């Protein structure tokens, strides 16, 4: 008996999991975050694994566009790792839901006091309690856990899209800062040249001090605007690093491509976009998964009305007599038929249905508002482009007059400066249109730029450093 018990105990212990300590040290975590770069070979491996269609002939790439930056963010950003961990927990819950209840072994030796003569004072006996679940409870638990795991997987997709959206916003902010800085630098050069000529004319008495002062004040204002643009560029660089999940130093010498903002696609087929957003958004599909999980939970609580059965075979040895028993037990549902948990599960199902309806209604409003904002921004940009075309025609006419001797150099430079102001004014509606396009993409959870394929989402088991 001792030998059998020893073998059983050894077998049980050998099959158990063991705790492995993994201390979390703030300094090591901070050092790991600070050491992240966009030249890591593991990042290249991640891109090739999760986005094999993305052509990366040289590493690191000569320029980083929105797609490559998005993949880097999907590798590094902590929100992705958090969503992956939640998915791993949800998938582990499926194992928990599928576990069958273990039988219970009872050993109950009995000693008689005082012992009887010629008879052993010991009575040896053991019994088993084998629980058997009824009405498919285990299947309902597994179904609920699978639906929740699917919801967590869709939440990972939703998180990946939000990360992509942040990268696009940061890259657009940097594009805005660079565009403004370039225009202001060009304008400052023209104003400095114009001011130099006016100062020479002022010395010759050809212009008044007031005329020269107007240009000087305008040049000073341009310098202040240029400093603001440089500050904006620095802040945009910090936001880009934050959206990628890397330190700012990793983006300092990064050659960025802004080709994704060169065009504004026509989205006249708004009905198709609306249908895609209302049916294929990850958060909407996640809402459906949550509703399915609530239905499985209700089925489980209804099944719990019916008690589980416990088989209890036993054996007793007493004075050389072998006694065998077979017991059956179950809980009688006389006072409680699980009405409370059933009512709660039914209410949770109604709550999940209402939450899904509210989510879809909110998505509908987001899509409609984003589409109208994008259409308005495009119309505003067309007006700005028409104004710029008129100014450019005026510059050509002024250039002809200057070449023919009918205009002086100051007038030509002044016209060029006015065009720079128009370019600066046009930059604002261009950025607004790109922002509106980003909001429309966020509303449907899909890129709609020309020749822009869908974002390749990372594997749930992928790991970042």
C-alpha cells in the first residue's frame, strides 16, 4: 500500500507545473526601451514574417514610408504587446474552460478502541468520487471562452489599427512642419533679397523709409514663424517616436518619405465605404464576439439548473471481509434552480446587444461625419489651388514685364513673396484634407489611399523587445 501511494504521489508531482520567477526591474526595462533602434535585425525578421509582400531589398531601408513605419510600430509599440498578452490570457482560458473535474480519492482507516480479542482493531477502506457534468456544461464553457478569445483577437486588430493611425498622424504632423518650414525659408530668402534692394534704394533716395520698413517688419515676422515651424518639427519628431514605441534618438537621422500624402483619392462611392465600416470594423466584429460569449454564458447558466452526478465507488476491508459499495449522489434542485444567475446572464446578453447597437450607430455617425469633412476639405483645397494658379499667372506676367524692362526687381520679388504667402495658406487646407482622409480611414478601419494595401497585422504570438 505504501509503495502504491508513493508511486501515485511521485506521478502527480512530476506532472505539475513549477513556478519560475521573472523579476521585473525598472532599470532593465528602461535600458531595453532606450536601446531600441529601427536597424534591428529582429525588426527585419518581423517585417518579412508578417508582411512578406513589403519589399525590403536593403536593410535598413533608404527611406521609411507610412507602411514601413507602421510595421515598426506593430513590432515595438507597448500597446500591441499588451493586447497580445490579453489574447494569450483569453486563449489560456479556453484550456481552463475545457478542464474536466478531477475524481476525489478518500482513504479512511479506522481503529477500534479497545480492540477485541482475536480480531484486528483496524478497518481499512477507500472510496472514489467521480463527478460527471451533465447537459453539456463543459461545451458551453468552452464556447464562451472561445468567443472571448476571438474578441481579444479582434481587440488586437483594433489596437494595431489605432497604432497605425497614431503613426499616420505623427508622420502627417512632421510633413506639415517640414512643408511650412520649407515655404518660410524660401519666403525669408526672397524677403531678405528684397530688403537688401530697398535699403540700397533708400540710400539713393528712391524709396521712403516707410516702404523699406514694411518689408523689414514682414521679414522679421517670417523669421518668428520660421522658429515656430522648427519647434513644431521637433515636437512632431517626438510624437513620431512615441507612436513607434522607440526613443527619439532612433528617429533623429531617419530619412522619411511623405509620398503617402501626395494625393487625395476620390471616395465618391461612399455607400461601399459605409458598408465596409459597419460590417468589417474590428471593434464591431469584437462586439459580435462579446454578444456570442454572453449567449454561451446564458446557455451555461440554464444548463446549471440540472445537477451534476457524482459516482462514488468504495471498498472496505473488515476482519477479512471485503465490502464493495457503489454510491450515486446529486444535488436536488428543490430550493434553488439557478434563477438568479440565469437572470443575470440574460441581462448581460441584453446589455451586450445594446452595446453592439450603440457601437454600430456610433460607427455610422463617424463614417458619415468623416466623409463630409473629407469632401469639404477637398473643396476648400481646390479653392486654394485656384488662387495659387492665379498668383502664378501673375508672377509669369510680372516676369515678362521685368524682362521687358517694365518692372523693377523689387516688384518681382514682392510678387514672389505673395506667392509664398499663398503657398503657406494653401498648406493649411492640404493638411486638413489629409487629416480628414485619416479620420475617414479610421472610421472604416481600412486604408483608402491609392495603391495602399491593407495593413498586415502581427501574429498574436509575435514578440517585441
